[in-house]
């Protein structure tokens, strides 16, 4: 079984993720299961789930299916997942 990973996200990023339609199933469950704690929202999932989420984020940003403010949140989330990526 894959090891679980955890990523802290902002309220804006969480909202933008919830606006994406057609997330891959494991990414969708990870977003739906994000918990608000006193420290903020956390995504918890396997490496595969995070890889699927990243692929879906790239698609969402590429096709600009969100308002500009949501796209900003999605881009910052991509940077959290792949900090060396230049987009």
C-alpha cells in the first residue's frame, strides 16, 4: 500500500479545487476529504492521488476554466506540488 502524503492548502486553494469538475476519482476523494483544522486545510492522499491532482490542475489552468482569482490559487498549488516547475 502506498504511503500517505499530507499537504497544507489555503482556503482559496481549497475553494478553487472544489470548483474543478472531472477530477480523477482518487484526486476528487482527496479534495472532498480535505479537513479544516486550526492550522488550515490539509489534503491527505497517496502519491498517485497527488500525481492525478497535479495532472488535473495543469489541465484546468491550460484551458482556463476558472475565474482569474481561482486560477491564481490553482497556480500556487501547482507550485507547492512542483516547486521547480516554471509555468
